[in-house]
C-alpha cells in the first residue's frame, strides 16, 4: 500500500470510531450544552445538578431528547476527522523546517489543525446547538435541514447567521488540539515504553485520557462562549452575546468565574476517554498498516 492509501484507510477507521463515539456520547453533549446556556440560579429553567438535568430531559422530552442535534455532528464527522489528522501531519512536516523544538512543533501543529478544523465544522455547530437548546419534545422539533434553512433565511451565512460564534469555535478547537496533540506525543515520548503489550496499551491510553481531560479543562471557557453565542439569546430580538471575549467577560461579570466552566463534567466524561480512543485508533492502525503493507 502507498502512504496515501494507508492514510485513507486510517481516516476510514477514524470515521467509524468517531461515528460510534457520537452515537454513544451525544447525550453528554446535549447535557453539556444545556448547562452552558443556562444563566445561573435565577434562570427559572436551570437544572440543579447533572442527575436533575438527565431526569428532566427524559421526563419532558423523552429518550430521544438526548439525541437532539445529532445529525450535524454525524454529517460533519467525515470532514472533521480528515481535517484534524491530515492537517496535523501536514503542519508537522512544515514545522520540521523551522527552528522550533520538536515538542513546540507538535503543539503548534495541533493549534494549526484545530483552527483549520474549526473553519470546517462551525456551521454544523451552529445548527447543532440551536437544536440542542430546544426544549420541545423530539417530535415537535424541526429537522436539522429545516433549522439550517431557517438560520440562513433569517441571518444568512455570515457571522450573524450560519457562521456565528466562529471566533469562539476557533479558540475552542485551536486550544484543544494544541494541548491534545502536544501533550500526548510529548509525554508519550518522555515516558519509557513497556515491553508488555497490555501495559503499553494502558500507558498510551492513560496519556491520551489525560490529554483529552486537560484539553477540555483549558478550552471550556471558549466552549461556554460558543454555546451562549450560538444558542438562544436571553431576550428574543436582542443580541446580548456577540463576540468570544465579550461573552466571556459578560458571563464572568454577571455569573462569576465558575460560570465559565459550566458543563465541564459531561464534557470530560465524553472527551477524556473519547480523545484517548481516537488517538489510539490513529496510532495503532497507522502503525499496523505501515508494518504490514
């Protein structure tokens, strides 16, 4: 197999693992978004706890309420995974010609891949968040395509329409991938390998888990800002949350520092193990294909 064919096979397997991850973990994404868009204890629709959120959604919206907005991430999965790993490899090659140390080059390549990925998936995120914020029953909710048409008809394709919250998405994915790739490959190279295959797998999994968890903790203020901008505004017809850092400052001023970390627990529950699995699939499959073909 040529290097290009190996790359395509790896991307297919990443796509399949990504689709499985979305189907299993999407309820956590819905819960995360619900927490991020609620405006403190004064919000009459606020959830009291993680358990209360799960119970309320199930009681009022049914089991399918946990799968609101699932179509956009499924549709975005192919370009997202391809862009993430392909551009990471390309940026890594380009940065090898710079005076950056290998460790910093990996982080910079991750930053570049995250920024590129964000440009591709932001329209899907706008539709997804608007659907996840809808508390009507699943049967009454508009489809992803009709929601996208409504957004385009009312606000267009620009930064007030299908691409609103782009700066926050750039920050979210840029910071996440910078730490995600930089931490994983730097720490993995720093810790000696284990001759036992099982222990070696666990070593890589734990590093990947830490990578996904730390990345989620650092980038969540951007995620909260993105959800506020892309979700429903507090007063219909008035735009309160406009830009990334303006939204962060407003949330901090009105709700306190911890409000910038809303939805952190379900985010970590999803992206901690999910991030580890994605890196392991990429590394083991690409390594196996290169050894055997």
